[in-house]
């Protein structure tokens, strides 16, 4: 199986459990180390943590030597802390990996801290999935872990480094304290499914100035929490998509969100359980038209600015200033 010489157009490569023999795996590793076309490696559900053939050391050997792989999926592999400690050194050295999926591996809170330290050195990873990483015992029973403390550590790392843009962090039971810490991170996408989020952290999430996609599906959010979120969103100019399916929200919370959309015209999509609340639906539709009109005006004025930037004559100077100032004002308004 020579990926280097025979399959020079292969971009994505996936493996299936029990399909690789020892000899063939050695050959695969040797070829992947020098391959220059494959960008996506999918080792999901191979159970590397228990495999006598596909070891974490061999995965490290690949990513240390290959300079084209940008996406690595190691989800559902029964990886534990010791595997993450081994992997972390290779990831810290790699500067081409953009996306890393470690979901559904029992690496525990200590594993989160190890990966946080990796992010202090790696400058390429922008997408990270650490969903369902709670430690389990030999009987597959989830152990209690201080995930709140490790989550705060991760959040502080993200604030300091400002590199990661998309974080998937579900089913880790981080509660509101961990959520508030993550709400301060400069992320583009934050996914927090089933994290026992209550109403306390909603104001902080709504005040984040970078998140465009916020997924809060399957939490413990009530109407009171949504009212807090809605009030914060009145002054939010970045959020575009909000997911609230499977929470405990009633009409008073939905109405508060409807009222917030009068002030916030940037949100493009709100997903809730069942048919969308009529007020929210109508407000989103109206705001879509507002953004369309705004963009038309903005683009026209931008064209005028480009034209006048090239004009230095005294005759057009005053007109140029007026149009330029109008553009500057327009840039401060919500789209």
C-alpha cells in the first residue's frame, strides 16, 4: 500500500478497525511520513488505545515527519492521559496541523491541561474537538474529575494565545463556572452541548465579542436565562448563529429574544425546538432585509471612497471628505 508513489492524488485517507495487519501498517507509516498529497487522516474508532498494531507512537511518527497533513481525527480511540502525553510532544512540534479531533477519549481533566500546554507552543491548530473526554474506569464508569479547573486553564490559554478559532467542548460537565471562563476566549465557534449550563452564564456568553456560532443545545437553560442572554445580545455585533434546541425555554424567554433582535440585526439564524417562535421568525426576516439594504449602501459608498482616494484635486476635496466621513459612520452601524 504505497501512498507515496501510487496514490499521488489522494487527499483524504480513512482506516477501519481490524483491517490492518502488522506488516502493512509499518509500510503505511513509512509512506505517510513522506507523502505530500494527503491532508486528512481519519483514525476514528480504530481503538488505538488498545491496539497492538496501530500505536500512538506510530501516529506521532507520522505527524512529526509529514508536512502536509492538516486534519487529524483520533476520536473514539480509548486514548488516555498517557497517550495524550505522548501525542502532545509531536503536536507541539508540528506546524501544519489545523484541525484535531480527540472527542470521545477518556483523557480526563489532566489530559485537557496537557493539551492546553500544547496550544501554548503550537501555532497552527485552529479547530479542536475535546467533547466527551471525561475519564472512565475499567468498567467504563465515568469518574468524577475537576473539569471546571482544567477548563478554566484551557480558557486562559486560549485568551493568551488567541490562535484557536473553533472549540467543540460537549458532555464534559463543566457547569456555569467553566462556561463563564470559556465565554471570555476569542473564539469564532463555541459548541457546548450537554454541559449542564444553567441561567447563570448566559450574560457572559452573550457579551463575547468574537463568537459567531454559539451552540447551547441540550442544556438546562430556562426563560430567565434566555432573558439574560437576550439583554446581552442587544449590544452584541458578532454573533450570527444561535442554537438552543432541547432547553427549557418558554414564550416569555422567546419574546425577550424577539425584542433583542430589534437592536441586534446581525444574527442570521436561531434554531430552537419545533417551529420557530413567530416573533423571532419575523424579526430575523426583517433584519435580513435591513442587512441587504445596508450592504448595498456600504458597497456603493466604498466604491466612491476608492474613487476619491485617487483624486487629489482641490475641486473634489470637500466632496471626498464628506463621502469618506459618511463611510466611517456607516462602518460603526450594525449590518
